[in-house]
C-alpha cells in the first residue's frame, strides 16, 4: 500500500501476570489506508481489543508493548512519541469507540459536557463554543432535539442513543482514524443495523478510516472493504471482503463463516468450532489452531506457519497453502477426540 | 456444605499480601503470649516485689518494661493485661456475631413487615452513639461485672454483621435454586440454614475480626475513664490510666500498655484492609466496606 | 425529590421515637435514682419528698408516658445537678461541642480528600506511600491516647498550648476582644487537632479506596482515550464519582465523631456536652443524661438525613428521576 495512514509492524503486547506471561498480541502487522474500512475479526481472547488499545498506547501495567514493535501513523512512530504528544493524538487524530455505551460514559456529567470536553481539551475551545459543537455533533449522529438531549445524563438515554453519543464524542475533532471496538455487540439487533449505517455514512462524509473490531461476521460482510482475522494473538488471514467470503482459506475463518447463518446457503445445522480459545499464557505449539482444526496433521503440530500469500492480496497463516490436498481429508479435531 | 467455606478461607489466606501476613503473625503471637502468660511471665501479676527498692524502676535487664509505682513488674502486667483486653474483645465480638447473624437471618428471611420493623429498630440502635450509650449504662450501673461488660460491648457491636447477613439472605431468597427447592417442598428455615450459613460465614468472620480491634480500643477507653474493667482485674486500659496518673518520670508504666494497644489495633487494621481487598466487594450492597478497627470506624451503609 | 425528603423525615421521626423509648428504659432501669446519693445529712423523708416532687415514685410506664408528652411539647425536664431546665443546659453546652465537631468535620474532609487524591495520583512515589502508612497509623490510634499524647507534648513538654478548658479561667474577662479571640483559639487547637487527625486519617483512607475502586471503570478509560491528561482524569472524571460515597460517609462518621468528642472533652476539660454527660452521670441526673443521649441520636439522625439528601442531589442518577 502506498502511504498507508496506519502501519503496524510486528506489534507484540505482553501481560506479565502472576499466572505467567500472556502474549495477547504476538507479532501482528497490518496497514490501514486513508478512507478505508478494515474489519478485525475473531472470538474473545484472540487479541483484537488489546491490539486496538495498543495502537492508542492505553495498555497499563502489568501489560506493555514490547520493544521491537513499530506503529507508524501519519508517518510518525507512535511508540517513539512522548506521553504528552500521544495525548494530543488520542481523541484528536485517532479516536476510539468502546463496546459498552452505558459504562463508557461518565454517569455524573451531562452528555453534552462529555462531548464538549473533547473540543475543550484539543481545540482550546471556550465553554460556549464547545457546547455548541457538542450539540452540532449530536445532530450529526442523528439524535433528535439535540439541544435538550445535550443536557441529559447517560442513564436517561437508551443504549442505541448512548452509542451515538460515544460516536459523536469520537468524531468531534474529525480524526483520521476511528477504532470501533465491538460497537454493536451490546445493542439490540435492530439498533445494530442503525449504528453500522451511521458509521458508514459518517465515514463517507468525512473520509475517516475505520478499524472495525467485531466477532460478528455478519457485520463484517455489511460494512468493511478488507478483513483481518485474528486467532491466538496472531493474524491468521487477511483478504478483501469479497475474497474472504467467496474463498476463505484458513480453517478458522471457515469455521467462523459456517457458524453464521447465511441467506442462500441451505443448511440444517449451524456448525460450531469445537473446543475453546486457549489462554494467552500458553498458546499451543506449531499452528495455534491445530487442536481445533479438522485438517490438522503432524506438521501443523510442530511447525508454526508463516503468512502465505494464497492469491493477490490474500494472506493465510496455514500450511494448507503448501499442502492443499490435506483439505480433502477432514477428521475430528484433537480437542473433540476423547 | 462447609467445604465451600473452607475453600474460600484458604483462598482468602493466599491472597493476603506481605504486610497482612506480618500482621496476622503478630496477632497470633499476641494471642499466644496472652494464653501462655502464666507460663511465660517472669513474675506474678500482682506480686509487689520489694516495695521500697523496686518502686518505679525504669526498664532494666531484670525488668524489661520496668516497674510501676507499687513495684509490680510492668512486663508481667502487660502480658496479663493482654489476657483481659484480648479475651474481652474477642468474646464480645463473638456475642456480636451470634446476635447479628441471627437478627439478620430472621429479618432477611422473613421479609415484609417483620423486616421493616426490625430494620427500623436497628436504625434506632445505630443512631445512638455507641460510646455515649456505653458510658451511660456502665456508669449508671457501676460497678459492672466483667461478664456484663463483655455482653454490653457485644450487644452494641452487632449491627454491621446483621446488615451483612440480611443482605445475603435477601439476595438468596431470589436465587433460583432457593425458589426451586421451595417448590419442591423444602421449608424456608432449612434452606436458609443449609445454603445461607456457609455462604455468609466468611464475610461474617472477617467483619467480626475487624470488630475486635474496635472493641479493644473501646474497652481501653472505657477502662481509662474508670468504667470499663476495674480492680482487681487489669487490662491495658486500666494500666494506661494508672501509668498516666503518675506520668512524670515514670513514662514506661504507660508507654508499654499504650504501645500494646496501638500495635494490636494497627495489626487488625492492616489485616482488615487485606481481607477486604480479597473479598469480593460486589458481595455487599452499595459498595459497603466492613468497618475496620479504630476510633472512627465509620459504618459504611 | 420532595417525596424523598418527606419519606426520610418520617423515617427519622420514627427512629427518634424508638431511640427515646430505648434510652428512657435503659437509663431508668438502672439501680437507684437521682436522689440515692450518699449524704448522711439528708434524711430519707426529704429524699422521698423530692422523689414525689419530681415524679420518681410513679410507676415506670407512667413516667415514660409523661416524658414522651413533655418531649412532644419541647420540654426535656429539669436538671438536678445544674439547677436549670435541661433545655437550657443543652443550649449552653451543646453548641460548644458542635463547634468542635463541625470544625473537625470540615477540616478533616478538606484535608482527607486532598490527601486521598494525592496518594492515588502519585501512588508509586515515596511521599505517597509514606502518607499511606501515616494515615494507617494515625487511624489506628485510640482517641484518648492521641489526646493525651498531644496534651503531654504541647501542654507540658513544650508548654506552648493551654492544658484544658475553653478559655483562660482567670484572665479571659479582662482581655481585649482580639486577645480573647486568640485565647479561645489557643484553647481549641489541641482538641480540634486530635479530632481532625483521627477523622482525617479515616477519610484519607476511604477516599483513597473509593478512588481506586473508580479508576478501573470504563468511563475513565474513555476519558484517557479522549486525550484528557492524567491529572484531569483523576481530579474530574474519577473524583466526581469517588466523592459520592464520601457524602454518605459524612453521615456515618457522626456517631464515631460524637464518641471521640466525649473522650477529647474529658481529656481537655472542654466544657461541652460530653463533659456535661460525665458529670451528670456521676450524680445520676437522669433527665440530663437521657436528654444528652437523645441529643446525640438527633445529631446522628439529622446528619444522616442531610447526607442522604446531599447524595441525592449530587448523584444525577438519583436526582433526575
């Protein structure tokens, strides 16, 4: 990619806990271009949220971003910045939307106050200007009667509206990149669709890049242009959304897709991936997915696969790229054998 | 039924940090010394050795804590004082634990009007400042036998525990397995005893332990002004009072019992802090913290 | 909101009624009565006459009902030891105690909250850790012990402060206004310091705990993600939430504060309600003792009602709805 907005190279974020070292993000590299919407997919525990927090350097002890990681944003290395400089980027050039709108907002301040704060902190705006800006943003995200609503407290609003407020807060300074961490997971299905539409609309309007983190493949299909699949703290597949849905390569991706109900694909039962996500303190040997994989063989148990390029712009961390005939011999995954 | 409680206790002890473990060890030592006082003490507690020569002697090799104005060995008295202070406080909190648990169980299980009345009554009891009430009763009934003192101290300190137990009981009522058991015909009381008691055991023990430090301070204060423990029994409080009455020049008679009190209470507080941190705070309603031992043990609602 | 206040007031009245009942019976069931003191020169006939005069020969239940009636009318009886109606005695002594307690409350909250925030903001530094240890230590000190220590240090060893009372017994009336004010202040320093230190340590610890509980919250993380600097995150976002339990704490600290005031007044001979209680008990002045206990309960109840209202006002989740 030429001139990517964000270029993450070899990111490692480890947590040093009493139970051992949790390698939550273990050598992750990807790029996001200007105006692009990229989806980051995976189950809980695969490292997606930690990746997002790492980009904003919001990782607190006992976690830390390991030396050797690099994150270039608008040409600057985020890890080389001072805390003060990093602060100027947060909420200003890169903004984040969190999963739970109820707890993400401060219960003792009005919604308008919290949005206005962003303008006051980054723009030095006066109280009145910041407040007006807040009202403006509320209108932008589709909240009716924004002047009155701005004076309300979070507990007086519904979940969907709170999430809109959070989005408004993120967009005040028209950031170049918005990281949305499971923005719809805590919401009702109908509201989910509205929020996704809102994000798409705003993205078109402002040309913001979005990193959309989710475990819901349905959401991915709707709204992103490229997909990154994570498992075991690593990227296991990267492709455009068309490539991914038409020709998924990594067995994990296959598993995610077959667990998803799809119109036009007749099936009697939805399939689940057997087993559970392993703890980040002890990733399995070899291919981290091998014990849950229906195609696993000896090589996958011992040799950790690199990212193979299976077609132009489509990467997969799977030895099947070199031994595709194994795909014809599915068997019961190791975890399901007792 | 109790394996769960034992499990939780073990996890509790594991979660204690360095300072808390030190505090626990110190407290256990104090209790051990108090128990073994007759064996460990160098002299007899009321023994007045050589009234002339050994009166008001500063700390020395023969008398580590010195002697007081009637020639008694201060170390010995402090050890025997520990027996009184510690046992009074511990027994009082035992009373408090029993009364409080019962009260809370009844109120929480029965609910409704009974609960409301019981809680109003509890509010009234809480409204009367503990020290004020104790002073009034103890002074008006002076002199009060030791057993009565213990009882009174206990009967003014059970409020925390009862609220705790009541909250648990009420939460339990709504739990599915209770409703299920009742629908199968099990009697309420039986359910409560079988399921609630083990559950509430650990928090009650923690609250009670913290309360002990509180009572030590209280008893010391009351004895200090003359209405707590009295002659011939000697607690740290009475020793402190005697020591300060003749303070100038004989600082040791008051210092050591004073230090004993402060160190004991400090250990209880440190231990209490750690125990609170390990216990699940969501266990208790409205972010309520078990009252640690001190003068200002504010009862969080 | 108004309904909330009304309910709380009703609740308070019920509680006070129960308190009066409990206290009445506890005190009147004690052995003896105000007139059973030792004095050979007063014959038993005279004593019985007094008893009849003040109604102590009536059945207990009747005394109780009469007492309730008089309380309802605002009369709290007559104090045998101070020879004035109880209400007057209270009116004289209570404000002095309230002065001490009130100032101690304000000061200890002001200092305690600041210190608690400081200890959290700079938690890994030596100063903050020292402060934490110090507050733990002070918190563990018995009130009478601390009062005595301060008295000894500043009243005897370095005799810079007076050793008791509220004002100079001899010279006060001859002082100029500013001298008199200074005299008053000097006498107040030690008792006030004792109370403030003890309560302040408690508040520091609770504030610290409360803040630490709030810091991991999601909205704090949001504030950081917005680019707000750490100081502001703690002082504005976290603290505003962490202060709420402190309001409740103010109400709950009252009984302990009263207890502390009792010991402090005793040690420093501060002529407030506490000292009055001690003397009244000594001569079995039942009406005065009873009224003092009730007064203490009233303080606690009023304090808690105010705290509840304060909390409701401060927390938008309660106020709006």
